[in-house]
C-alpha cells in the first residue's frame, strides 16, 4: 500500500511549445509537476486522508521538493502532521468560459466594457503601467485579474473563477516575476487548455456526454516537522502568494494522482 512515482508518456510539460512559453512567462523556475499511482482506495471526499498519506509517503518525499529561501529542497525527513486543503470545482469540458474575455460576447450581453481584446487582430489592449500584489499591470487582461476597481472586475462570477480551468488560465496569464506578456490572448487559452487536460481525466456521463472524472484539491499549506525540531512551510516567506499554488488531482479510474506546484519567488 502506497504511492508509485510514474512518468507520463505524453506530458504537456515536455512539449517544446509549452516549455518555451513557461520559460517566457518565467514559470519554469518555480514549477514542478509530478504523477503518482496509488493502491489504496480513497473516496473522493477523503481528500485530507489522501493528502496526508501522500505527503508522508517515502516515495513521494524522495521525489517532491519544496521551494525554500535557499532553493529547492526535498521533503524527505519531515513528518507532515497536517495538510490544509480545499476542494476545487472542475466541471468544465469546453472552452466557452472564455468567450467573454475574448470579446465574443458584446458588452450589452454581459461582455467586457471596456474591451480586453481588440476586435480586429485579437491583440490585448494595453494600459498605463501599475503594480498590484507585486505583479505588473500593463494591459486590460491583468487589470481585470488584479484590480478590484477595474470596470471588468465583475466580468466573471466567483463560481466561474473558482473552476480549475479558469485558475489554469489565470496562473499562466500572471506568470512569474519576470514574465514576458503575450500580445494576444490565444497562447494563454491554448496553454490553459493543455494544462487542464494534463491535470484532469474525463469520462462518459450517464447522458452520453463528457464529464470530469478527477477530484481536485488546492493545497493551501502543510504543517511539517523537521527531524531535530522546527517546521517547514509549503512556500518560503519571500514567496508572492498571489501566484504561488499547489494542486492535487485524483483520478479514481486510473488511480493516478497529479501534483502541480509553483512558487512565485521575486528576484529582489
């Protein structure tokens, strides 16, 4: 009974296109993606039990690393006594969610006002430079994501923005501390789709359509004790938590767990 580290044969993170963009967006430096097979049965509501078993498993601890003030460090040798997590909705199997931000919905029907993307050419509209939560805001997309006073801050509901697909899009759009922004929306959308498909599995529903089979959790923090005393956080103190994250997805059909971790570490 335990977890086995596996290498996925066709992983989106190994695709040259994706690797190039993750580097351009300065996400590669603090990013980690791992997959494990599990033998014990876990009910989809038993996320805390699964996560605690996972974080204390010797195979996992020898593979997973956390970002510290001094760089990557293994979790091996720590006893994790608590995992703080929350369920993340993952119900979407289409990209319709992004019709509004892409300008395919007019303002009078609930679309953005002012526009986020130009109707001709598809370029993201630029704006005066600002900084929010330690992240540069220099276009209308980032303004919507980061500025509460933006005219488009309410473009999406809390339920829509809680979906894993939206979170993938937002994390990629914000990038790392030295992110080179895209001029167009399409690379963010395509990368979000590929990331989402890498994290979750789908199956046929009773009605014959597609539904997400995976259960998703966001790991908000861990309480881990070092041998000899002391504790270790999931992210270092200097990390910008606005775009630091850790997700675990659990597929009951293939008994596969996928973990996506990113620590946003400012250069200064």
